[in-house]
């Protein structure tokens, strides 16, 4: 993991155990995660906290992951933030859905913890490099 900063990772899943487990795993290795259990609370937290990477379940009540990703991206106001779908859906239609919604990756539950850590670290490095480039600094 990049040690220059603690990457902010938003873990959103209506299954509290899933969101909390992702967040705890990320916390143990040095990330700065937060868990949310619905789209509305995730939007509120993101406005104040500005996550770098968002792990988002697709099927949630009131606001699905597609809508949440679009709203998070719109509210980021040009600040780089990467969305990763973490879902039990693995058919062609679900992959097309996450592509259309602009997710950077589509992970199928259950996600191997090592894979999750690797993916979040890689996403963080991309966001960090984009932010540095936007600020005119070498990454």
C-alpha cells in the first residue's frame, strides 16, 4: 500500500456484515475505510469525507449501486474517485450494467481478501496519480 497517505475507502452494502468486514480488513492494513449500509447515508458521508475509492454493492433498497455511483461521481466535482462494484451478480447482463454505470471493476462475491486488498491498493494508486497530475506534481 502507498504509505504517503491513508487512502479513504467507502464500503457500501446493505448487508452490514459485508460492509463492516470489508472496512475492517482495509483498516487492519492501513487504509482509512468507512462502512455505509445504504445509498443515502453513503452520499451524505461522501460529501463530508471525500473517499478515493468506493466499493459498492449493486442491489440495495431505495437506491441501487448504479444510481449511487452516478451520484457520487457527479458530486465529486471533478475530483478523481474510482468505483468498484462488489456484487453476487456474475452474468453477462450484470457486467454490462456495471460497465454502463462507469464502474472501474466488477468483483463477484465472495471476494478473496487478498484480491480485495490488491484491487483497492491499485485503485488508490490510480486516484493518487490522477490527483497529483491535476495538481501539476509528479506522482
